[in-house]
């Protein structure tokens, strides 16, 4: 199987650990183990019970409590509609591995997480990219999508909220996308790892799994819950899809970590507390970023509505990778080049880091831009 290099992951692997000001990170500022456990009313008891656990495989498809709590994040899903995986990246891969066959037609929005188009391509699918354009607010053109689908379309992949743009597809447009998928009897996968991180507190966007009988949602503890280190995510979808995923999962996963599962259950039980913290971070930090953009003559952007990332357009005659490497080496500030998303002239910023890191990192970017003028 030939697969293209995963550009954004290669970039992060190469430079992230040495960053002084990591404003490329896509998770909301990570929780410590102590911060997570102290959400409990009896943290010492929690630690004690954890210490007594025997390190077996645990529940193969995810503990009943985990699957029940994840199902509770949806309107129509039941525990049997949920299966755990090693992060959303594992969930997406398993879903694609289970559904996509050589010769299938797959339509994927672009830019998005590269896994959603490079993996089905590596399985022999014919992949069509539906461009998300900045001049259209990074929303999909539904007329274009209608012209792209065919009786051969097996799967449509979207990402809501979108990474890297932060665009948020609302319910009305989602329902239109559902009707397009239904017209050709296609599955509809929505990577929803940033679900709920909305800037407008009045906005409510349903999951694709609740809108369509062939809708499939993937999510994780990484972004919204600030717990990337748990490496735990899930697929939520139709029973027939879950059954197919279980069959394929036996060959590459067996089970996720049982301690990860226990900590994930604790996080899910404290969903409201974690969301209050994390919504405070993303809303405070986006205001800081927006103020900075308005005062930087060489920077412009489509202001994100949700998630943790934005694409910044810069007015310098320099390739994005060269821009980011030079910035990194001269200031310690770390961004992701737009070339990772086939968008030259842009860089991606992750603005949900610790607020002081964001302020200091943006100051370093400003310093660099002044030196390049």
C-alpha cells in the first residue's frame, strides 16, 4: 500500500518539541493528570482505586460506561452505536479501512486533515476534493458538491468545525449535505473532534450522526477535552457500520488502554466543568488573536467561528515552509506552514494554547514580520 507523506504530522514531529512558543498546537491547553482527577469530589479515593487496578486488556470495544457517556453526547446514539479507538486518528482510519474499497468514489472537503483524503486514496479509491475557499468563508459550495456526486460515490467526508480554517457548518447547510449524500445513498463521515468549541454561545450544531441514517461521527478526548495524552477517541454511527468496524478492528487494535478508558470516563462525567474551562480559553484567546490580526498590516484572515485553529494570510514573498522555519529558528515561535494544507501564502495558527504563550508567540511573530519588511 502506497500512502503519501502526512505533511502536517511530519512537520509537528520534526519541530514541535523544541518550540519555545508553540502556537501551532491544535488542542485546548492540556490538563495535567492532577487537574483532571481533582475534578472528582474525592480525588484521593480516585487515585487509590486507580492504583489497585490490574493492567489487563479491559473491555475490548470500550467499557460500557465509556460507550454510554459518549452516546450521551448525541441525540439518537445508543451505547451499541459507539466503539472506542486510539484517538480520532484511529477512529477515522478504522472507519475508512472498514468501508472503502478499491474503485470506490470518495469526496472529501479540502483543506482538511490530510488523513481524510490520503488514506482512502491509498486504499485504491478515486478521491475527489471539494475545495473550501477563503473567499467563501471556507464553506463548501453545495452546487459543486451536487455536481461531484454520482451513483459510484461511496463516502463523503467533511470536518466540522473545520481544521485548519475554524469554519463552522450550521444545521441548515448540514441538512442540505445530508440530502446530497442521501440522493446517491452515500455514507457521510464527519470528523467532529472540535465539536462544541463555538465562539457564539447561542449556536448549537447537531452531529451528523443525529441527522442522517448513514451519518458517522468521529470524536476524541484530545481537542475539546484537553486530553490528547489519553489517546482515546470513538466512532458513533449506524449499527451495521459499527459491526463492520469491529470486524476490522480485531486485526489492528484489540482494545484501547484500560487506564485511558477510566480517565476518559472521569472526563466525560465532568464534561460541563471541562467545557467551561476550555470555552473560556478559546474565546479569550481568539479575541487576543483577532486584535493582533487587526493591527498587523501584513496579516489577514477569515475569522474562525469554532475550533482552535485559523489560517493566517501573510503578505511576504516567501514560501510558507521557509517562513515558518525562519520564524522558528530566529524567534522560537512555532506555526504550521500552509503548504501542509496545499495553501501557499498562509500559515496555520493554533490559538487555544496557554494565553501567555499565545501573547508571547504573537509578539515574536510581529517582531519577525517587522524584520522582514
